[in-house]
C-alpha cells in the first residue's frame, strides 16, 4: 500500500541565535526544508481559546493619561531636573531619565525645528500625542522600542491595533522580569540581519546580536488576534530568556527533557513527554519559550506536562509570581499622597530648577507620587 508522507512547512515564530544564524538560514534557503508530522501534539503550547480566557490579561486598554502618569512618575528624581541641549533643542527643567528615553526613541533623527522645551512637548510634536506616550510608556516599562526613528533603516511604523496586542500580551507581567538596561527594538517587517530572511512561512524572530525582534508578513496576515498575541508573547519569552542569563542554556533546563546536540547545531530531546508542542521539539530555546507561554496562558497544562519546568520558570524567571487565578494577578494600586509626603517634599516637587517659577501641576503630582511610592 502506497503511503503518502504529508509534509508541511511549520510557519512559526523563531529564535535566531547569533552564533547559528547563518547556518539556520542557509538550510532554509538551500532546500526549503519541510517537516513531516510525526507528533500528535499541537503546534503551539496554548490555543487561541486558552489565550482568550487566560488570567491576568488586561480587560481594558491603558489610557493616554495613565501612560503619561506612569512615564512622569517612573524614576522621577526632582534633583536631576536641569537644563539640557540635545539635537539642537534647549530643554528646560527636564529629567535625565525622560531625556534618555527620548534619545533612544529618536536616535536616527537629526535636528528638531521646534520651540518645545520639554520631552513631552517635542515627543508629541514628533509622533503625535497618543503614539508619543505609547512609545515612551513601552520603553519605560518594558524596555521595548517601537519608534520608527530608532534606526535609519526602519520604514514601517506600528498601527495602534497591533500595538494594543503587544499591550495585551505584556499586561499582567511583573516589571522585574525585564531586568537590566538592554533595550530591544521591535521592527515591523524589517530584519537587521541578512537581507533575504523574510521567509513567507515565518512569523517573527529575535536577533540577539542586534537587540531586535522582527515580525514578518505572515504574522500581519493572521486574522486570529489571539494567535497573534500568543506569538508576541512567545517572542517576548525569548527576550526574557536572554535578559535573565539564557536560562534555556542552563544545565538544569537541558536536563528536564534530556536535550543533547546531534549533528551540526541540531538538538534532540530524549524525554519528549516533557515537551508541550511540536514547536517545543525544535531546540531548548524554543522549548523554553513555549513553556513560558504556557506558564502565562495555560499553566495547568504546563504543570501536567512537566511540573519541574513549571517550578523552574516560577522560581528563576517570575520569582514566585503566577497566573493561575485572579487573586494572583498584579493589581495597580491607587497612589494616595499623604500630607506627610507633601510636607517633606513640597519644595523639591513644586519649584523648578530653571528659574523662580512653579512646575506644571502634572509634574508636581508625578513627583509626589514618586515619593509616596518610595514611602510605601
């Protein structure tokens, strides 16, 4: 009896290690390599339905006002507010922190023809109010740079609907997982590595050596927004892996599925029962990203498949934080400014370092919130 071998190209999100980037793409270009389906596992660790009903996903978008309040409050040290001259601009009574964010967002831009004297003013003139605050917020909170002015080669910006998917994917995550100061540029169909890597079956990829994450046309063609969100989180999991010292390379992680290298930079897991999906069978880094995605969207599935991996991610990456119930979700606490904080910090918060005048009320409020947060 003639047996038909069904082969497909697995259209997926890929982590591209810098030390094997050329070899990986050479395989793809040489023979358009396909994989036979030999597993009854799902392609990914969590389904669209599981993403939709997962705990700790934000039920509402972060408003422009909330983004501005966060950006102003974050690392608000009033004593560092001095005057700066950058890009031909004279910024008055500005924060070193906000200035640094603006420089990262506009690294590829030349001079600015404006009379603005603050980062918020020039950022809103450059990007528009909503996009400016979204760019500042994502960079301040998650160290992700969505600006089209971050690189001379970037041509395509991000639509607000897709940016909302990123916010959905990141909502509920503790900021501590984005440790370190490294910023990743998030590109729309622009890959900073080899020029011919936009394969039609590829959703996205992280390039560690360029500190970048690119999403390709296949991702943009998807109609299922929950699948798009899942793929975002899968790629963010690779970034978290890198930011936390390449946990997927650790002896402990490799041991869970008994990963070993076979041939030229190819991996094989001897204990496949601990692998969640077809894609997690590719390599330890993909196994890790899929497990982290399951920890976020389908924690009980990960527990049932490998309790060791669940506990490893809980301890090493999320430091005990879980996504199993509404009680475990991070909740934004209302900041109530006490009279004591106002009395102790009124001079620093209310008076500008540039001339004898009072600061704008929004800056004063952000300053008091900063000190109240420290007091709490």
